[in-house]
C-alpha cells in the first residue's frame, strides 16, 4: 500500500521528483516485523559506502513496512509505536554515518525524520500512559478496584488525537517527505573527501562505536540523577548505539555485542524514569480543566505510584554505570 502511494505521488510530481522515476528499484517490501530485528549479513571487509547503502536501504524498508502495517491495522497501538521506532532506528543509522555524508543535506533529512516521528507522538504518549495504568492495576498492593474514570477520559483523548493523526496523514505530507529522503539517499549523498570513506565497514564501525561509547561513559560519570533532561539525553545516546549494534552485530566482536544487553537494561530504566515525568506533565495538563474530584484523585494515584516505582528503578543506575562504563 505504501509503495503504491509513493509511486502515485511520484508520477503526480514528476517535475519535482524527476530522479524518483527509478523508484521501482526499491527492494520488494516484506511483511512488517514488530519485534526486534536481526542483524544484516554484511561482511567485515566490505567497503564502507556499499555496506552503508545496504543498511540504509534496510532501514528505509523498515519504515515503510511499519507504516503499511499501521495503515492496515489502525486499531493496534503497536502500529503507532513501530512507526516511531523504525524512524528512530533510521535516524540512528544516519547519525552513525554522518561523518561520510555531505553535511549540507544531511541535517535536513534528520529534521524531516524527526518531524515525521513527531506526528505519532501524542497518540504514542497516551498509549504509554494507558499501558502504565494497566501495570498499576496488575501490580499495585493498594485496594483499588479500577481506574475506570481516568481510563475512559484518556481513551477519549486518544481517539481525538488518533483522528487528528489520520487527518494529517491524508494530506500525503508523510509520503512526500519519505520520498524526498529516498531521493536524497538514492542520489549518492556521500562525501568522497571524508577520511574514512574508502575504508571497510568493520574499521569504520569499530572506530565510530568506540567514539559513541566514550561519549556515553563520559555522560554517565557526570550524570545527575535529578536532572531529567540529562537522563533523557543519555538514554537517547545509548538507544542509538544499541540500534546500530543490532544492525552490525555480524561484524562486531563478542564484547561489543554483549554490551547491547547492558544498554537495553539501562534504557528500560532510564526510559521509565523519563516517562514518569512525561506522564505527570500530561496528566496534569489533561485534568486541569476538569472539576471532577474522582478524576483528579485517580490521576494523583497514578502519578504517585509511578514516581515511587521510578525512584526505585533509578536507584539501580549506579549498578548499571559499572556495567556500561
């Protein structure tokens, strides 16, 4: 469906997308996988640019697969989540190869991808909050029968946000931006004067991963647990590195591959801690205009429970620091 839409848009915009007439060379779209991705089978000695092109093609495919799945399964919250995840994975890939891109156009692609992922942000945040309430209902030791009122309230907000998202997607802006990114990628965006551009994918990856890892270690050593923004930045950096390691695990040593487990655990805890603050802000904003005491009461229980749980998780951060750094 997505490829048909892109092809249709392509022919309707032949002046703007002249290069895109070769779009049918895009590899056949596979069914979307909404679980962890296996690494690509890339040889360690393969030249950097051809290897990077394979990785980028796969990442672009994943976005289209996820978007197609989302359109076919609009009632599945995982569809929204996977579109955002695949865009973020692709952004991580682009960031990893940033030193060998032509700088003048690279940032424009990152900005466009950030905007595309942002379209799904409100719906996803409400899904995260609703999932969090389900966890509280299953795990709490308080005598609470349910959060019926707050859940109904949030589901209404979610439905409105989802309707707005679909209306935005019908403008074809999402597909057009993806098409722009494909054409940029197709037109050989590489900086041939970059020092590392002629080496192997293995040599480049080892050097770049070591550089990213060093920056994360430095951030972890100076991390203030009460600094929400700093925690979020470390989480994003480690998540990007994990995405890259997943894609390149076939050419990386065992130690580097194992480090992915530590990053995943750290991201889970830091991600939950960040979500606690995001959920608090969202809930406070949503119930502010309501004079329903029960709604405020249930929102307060959710915020308090998640704060308590988040504080427990963040106290384990010192143990993770020793593993990661």
